[in-house]
C-alpha cells in the first residue's frame, strides 16, 4: 500500500466516521448541559419558598403600617401584587407532584 492510498483511506474514514461522531458527541453534551439538574431544581424550589415567606412578611408589615396609618399606600406596587405569584403557582401546579 502506498502512502497516498493510506492518506486517502484516512481522509475517508475521518470524513464519514470521526467527524460525525465528534459532532454528535458535542451536540448531546450541549443538550444535556442545557437541562436543569436535580440540584438546580431543589435550589429553585428552595428560592421559591423563600420568596413566598418574604412576600408574606412584607404583606404583614404593610398591614401593620396600614393599620397605624390609614393613608399608607405601598410605593411602586399596584393593587394586583399577587398576580405574578399566582401565575407562577398555576404553572408549577401544572407540573406533576407540586404542592406549595
């Protein structure tokens, strides 16, 4: 076998076997890297519960201040403050097994 034949065979094998394998390998790596891990999901769940507790605390403080000062109105917040959280709860309730 001559050097040119070996080089041609190597080029064909590289083109039809190694190149697609490398591309498919990294495509699957990218797809798995873009998903959330169980640790990420646990962290998001913990942050969600923390946000709910903080929201409850802020609402309690606002009620206490409003009881002392009838003309009190929270700055920068509309009357429909709970709508974004309610929407998040609806989306999470659609997922299997979620209980707030």
